[in-house]
C-alpha cells in the first residue's frame, strides 16, 4: 500500500455553502428523525448501512421503508453482507414484497464468498437521503442503543453521533448513495444478464432492445442555512486517503484545541505525528477513547500507543459510562467532523466510509457540548496502562503483527 502523500490544499474536501446541519446524539435522536422523514417521503429514499437489526430501533424503520414503497416512493436499501449477515434474509422477506429494492454489499451467503480476497473490505458507512431534501450521515448503525452485539443489554445507551442535513450538500449524499448502489449491483446485473442470455436468449435480446426508463435525480436543494459542509468519502479507488487527509490538514492548522473521539484508535505514523506535533506547539489535544472496550484487541491496540502520546502532552480520556461508538473531531472553533470512520487501519485503509466535515461555529459548539458531557463521565489517563519494558514491547509487537497480517490478507501493506 502506498503511504499518504503530503497534505496539500488540492487534497482538501469539496466545500458546499448554505446548509443547515443538526447534531443528533444517539439513536434516540436519529431514529425518530429518520422515521419522520421516511414517512413524509414523496419520491425516493436511499439508505446504506453496515448493520440493520430488526429490533426495537430497526423494525419500525423497516416498516416505514415498506410503507413508503407501497405508496409509490422508490426505496433502495444497501446493507453490508457481513455486518447484516444475520438479517439480510429477513429484511428481504419484509421489504421486497412491498416493492423495496435491497442489495447486500459483498454478501456472505455461500462458502466461496468467505474465500474472496475482498472479504475484509466492508461497507461501513451510514447514509440516508429522502427526496433529495434531507440527509442523515454518521456512525450510528440501525441497532438499538442499548443493545450491544456480543454483550448483554445495557441500561445506558451507547455514546454515538450522527447529523441531519438540509441544503445543497444533500445532493452530494444522494450522488454518493447512487454510486454505492451502482457499485453493488454492477456484478449482480452482469451475472443475471449472462444467465438470462444462456437460458432465454430471445427474451434477453428483446429486453436489451427496449429503451430504459431513466429516473431523474431530484433537483438540488437551495441554500437554507449558514453551514459550509463537505461530504468526504473513503473508498479503494480515487479517495483512498480522503478522510485521513482531512484530519491531517485540520491538525496541521490547529492553534488552540483538538478533540478526537473514536472507539477504535490505531492510526499510522503520519496521524500519530500530527497529534504529537500539535501538542508540542501548545495545542490542547484530547483523545476520548473506549474505557469499556467491546473487543479486547481494540482496547489493547489503542493502549500500546499511550506512552508515545502521553509523553508528547496529548491528553487521553477513557469513557466507561457505556459503550463508546461515536466518531467525531473538532479543531478550534470552526472545524468539526462526524461520520462513520474510526481512526484505525480498517476505516482509514479498507472500508467504504463517509464523514461530513463542517465549518460552522454553531455546529462546532454543539459538538463541543456533546464531547464535554462525555468527557465529564470519562477518566483521564496519566500513566501508560502497559508497564515499561517487555509488557509494553510485547503488546506493541502483538498488535502490529495482527494489523500487518490483517492488511496483507486484504492485499495492503501496513504503514508504520
């Protein structure tokens, strides 16, 4: 894998002015807003998500999507074939009869699917758009906030974040969803055409001769707010380092404050150096990480880096009030990002991800307040949890070996 190129202005996001953006704290805020939007839909609904569970949160959304399709709204849903592997069949049973089009990204329905070299590259983004007028972007899966896969239910909801968008940037979200849909279906359609040509050549020839109905995208929304927003996508084609570059540019320009929250933290050398450089020039840099890891390896991966960061003056806080799943950052008073991307090799190097990057003091203040509440429930770490000497060396060696092996299986080289 090639290393990120030096950060220069041409690698920056495509800013779109005139938007309204609202921060949504957890599924308790996101799901009612999505339900309202879908129930009011008149033309089209697009949805892409990593996990779609049919629980207290997901079942009403599934019903709303089916109801929208029955009243003539075009509804398209993409779920990840791994993240939603336990519910893909049930989702199809509920949605397809209503007229919803649903597809799985790299499904794992047959044994040979687990042997593909692209197995580890997942659709991890969470996007939804309704009528080209309203969009939702963030890190929240369609899963009840108090349910944690692999863990008992929690009385306290996960700390998670998403945003609701109105304005011209919604057009970028719609285009991103169209691109994801086209990518998922390209192989399936080719396989279906080959099958039909072999079994029904005359009908297949006639179908190819018929003109296709084109569905025009909704007209772009007009300006309706003061926020300047960019949708930043990470893929394995032209935008392999897009989200990482946005963070690196913001860190390089930071003068006062940097707050980063992520559940999975194991960045490469460039990202770690950017945090260290900011702290050494007097910027207050705070990391909010999991104090209650949902996977032991994720906790170990972050903690093997604590000694390097603490020595440079970076503050590290561990959140233990509940599981932490938010992915966000803010820099000074006018830059913030919320999305699906963690600060680890899977998000920065493998998965399809989507973040919004925002220039707006009001939104920055909302992110600041959300992080302040979480930080108040976190414990500041002042000494590395791994003892100096062989325990720390062993931890770093194990994590690095696992990361290298994982990325090699995906066809990439781990950037030190």
